[in-house]
C-alpha cells in the first residue's frame, strides 16, 4: 500500500511522525507540507495554486491538519495520484466543516472511498481495501494487557496515529489494574494529545476529550472491567419512547458515531456500554426521570465490541 500524506502544522507533523515511527514508514511514498493555518490568508482566492507540484502514485491519501478550503486540493491530488481512498481526520471543529466535507465528496469520483474520522483515533474498519489496511495498525486503539494485581505488559494491537497508545503502553507497567484507567488518562494528557480543546457544539464535547475516551476504552476492553461508568436503572427508566431518547441524543460519544447509549428492544429502555462511556455525565443531567447515575464500583466490560 502506497501512502501520500498531505500535512499542515504541528498536528500534521505529529501524525506523520506517529505513522512513520510505529509501522508504516516504508509505505509512505511522499509527504507534502502545506503552510500552517496561521500562515495562510483568511480567504484563499485560488485553491489550485496550492496543489502539490510533485504528486506520486499512491493508493491512500491522508490529509492531516489542513484547514478550510485548502482541503479542496484533495480531489486533484486523488486524480493525479490514482489513489482509491482518502482519510481526512478532524482535530478542530472549524477545520473541515460538514458542508466542506460534502463538497469534497461531490468533487471525487463515486468509487473513491473517503472518511472523516472525528478524531483520527476513532477510525475503525469501513469496508474499504486501503483504509482497512491502514486500520490494521492505526485508528481506534486496541491493546492486550497481561496482569495480576498489577500490569506486567501492554501490547499495542492498534494505536492512535499520533503515537500516544505506544507511549501509554510503555508507562503502564507496574500500575495497579484498579488505577489503570486513571493512569492511562494521565499519560494521554502527558503525551500530549494535539486534538483541539474547542467544543464542537454539534456534539457538545471537545475532540481532545473524545480522543481520551478512546484511550480509556482500550484499557477497559483489555481488562474486561471498569470502576467508573454511567449506569441506567431499568426500574426508574420510563422507556425511550417517553422521553424522546434524550440520553442517546445528548451523548457526545453517540453523536460522534459510537454506540455508547443504545436502545434495548426487549424492554424499550436505555442501556449504557461501560466500555465506551466517558463519564462525561451529560446523560445524567439530561435524563428527566433521574434514571442514570455514575457507579463507582467494578463493572464488567465487553472485550470484543462490534467495531473491532
């Protein structure tokens, strides 16, 4: 698989370094560095002036850290390179708004696969040859953990493209399994994550926090339990048809594409997946019946969710 990367700014540089360091350096056939967002004019009159002059043959285009209309160079790069797939991850709410995403899709031939993961470390297989090949190494983190009362080893099966998963794995050995989630979150911030702390008002959360949820989820899945999650009391929940699905429709993870809160068809009530719950407490505040609470005790977690 041949990868051509379009990069801009510090975020782009971190992703390029992560991909090259952790497994796909030999697949990178070229990197084009655009000016950073701060160096560009507020309005770009002629996007074609920014199209890379030297575009190699490629299978997959990865566009990272590129803001605004500069992303409109992607279709031309795809055409010249012969690429069949594109990954254009989001790290800031204003970087690549939905309208611009749709415009890019319209400019691409229908057979070209393109995804806009929000953030990059939420990417899972989509059924495309080259994107899924990339996701074998990078995307939503998956780890295996060996442990007794303490963690003895962490193997990264799939890591965040920035490289944070490998950093966290190296720093969890010797940590009590009860404190593993907390320590993983600390190491995630120490790395640090370069996703934005600006709230995306469409989902009510920041991309940095969403990325953090993915990190702690990988630890919970590997261990098979968590000590902290929102939980629905089925005796108090009146059923989703009675409240317009407020918990589901307000959950940032759900709005970002996960299945953290879902409908149980057997009793028409909400259920929360403790593996992906970020304990943001939005659902607790939104539930009109007070049926959702934060539980601070050991809760079983499904080790093999559908998204793998």
